[in-house]
C-alpha cells in the first residue's frame, strides 16, 4: 500500500512539473494524496497542506473549485530544478511561475548568485498558471535584447512610475510626435508604452528613445523622479474602464524583469503618477488595480 501511495504522489508531482514547462523537473518530496471528506472545500484543503488553490487545481486538472466527497486529490510538492548554463535566478522563477523572493526563501539564498549544476527547489504553493511565463518570455524578448546593448549607470533607476495615456488611441510613435509638438526636445516622455490592441498590439511593449539613450524622463513634475524613475505608460483611459488583462500581464512581466533581472544595479520601487504628483493628477485612473500592484511590490 505504501509503495502505491508513493507512486501516486510521484505521478502527481511529475504531472505538475510537466504543466509548469521549462527544464526537466523532478519531485523533491512526496506531496501525497488526500481523500475529500464531508465539509471540505478546496480552499480549506489547500490551506491545510500549505499550497495555493491554483497549484492544487493545476495538479488535479480542476477547472472549478467543485469537489466531491470521496474524491482523491494529489497534493503538489516542491519540485527540484537543476541549474543549466545561461540560467539566472530570475529566468528560472519566471519560467516556473514563481516570484524571485519565494524562490530565494525556499532555497535559503541571500543573493541571486547560482551555479551550473546547483539544485533548486521550486515552491509548489507559489506555482501559477503555465501561460504566464510563456507570455512573459515572448513579450519581453525585444526589451531584454535592446537593454543588453545599453550602458546603464548602476543604481540610477530607483523607481518604476506607471501612467495611463488618458485616451484610447495612440502608440509610442504617435505620443512621441505629440510630445515633440509640445516642445519636448527628446520626444516621448516615457521609457516604455504598452499597447491596448488598437494602434499597437494588445500588451505589446514599445521602447521609447529615452530608454535607448538612457535620458531623463519627462513624465512627472518632479525632477528627481524624471531622473531616477522609469516611466511606463499603458494606452487607455482607466478613469472610464479597467485595463485589459493582457496589458496588465505585460506590465507585471516588465516590472518583474526590471526589478529582478535587468542590469540596473538596484531594485526599483513601484509607484504611479498620482502618488508622485499628488493633488495634480488622477493618472493612471480610478480603475487601475492599485491594491494588487501595491501588494505585489510592497
């Protein structure tokens, strides 16, 4: 009976690893199998076993929170990953849908330094849907490539400042022209513009000339934040509507990369235009998910 339970546990963990994608993963410790009892909810079971509901649903291929008395659920366990040439701690975290902090805490790491052949454990409780890492890698490819060619002064960028455009039309080229017509010699006030699918791709990250040339921004009143804040503008008016899911996914991927992997020599803090220029603007609008981003980057 013990061998059968161990086999079921290993099978469940292997399934979770395959769904997470990336490099070959193996079970670190058996998570086991749980039989649903009267009064159980998926949330209760996840909490009792120290995993997230998302990880539990993913391991059991559940499309909803509905479970039945007597149903067997695989409890996901941590997963082992062996570091390969070219890996960074940040890229491993993105590929497996966990935060860099969670990965460092699980492996008792005090820095981002890792070695080829080193074994790392991916915390099961932090695993997110597999689509997020794939989106992150694709949407960031141009940004990563362009940034690798830049000479960035270490420690300069202390903040990421998020904006909305306030209008539904436009892209980096259109805003660059508008800002030049307003007298901005260096054009586009922001470093990055994230499209809404109208005049650029939905979630497409466009790079502005200020980032390419590492120039001060022109996106806030404060000289300090223009000199040390990376300006990111989402196309749209979020006073009237909520940002799209794809736009927010790209914003999250970009901020995660800037904080965890970009060669900045610092971990820039998250803020938004209205928090910088208090009492002067509502940007990025009342429908922007402030609490969600503040919790993620607190």
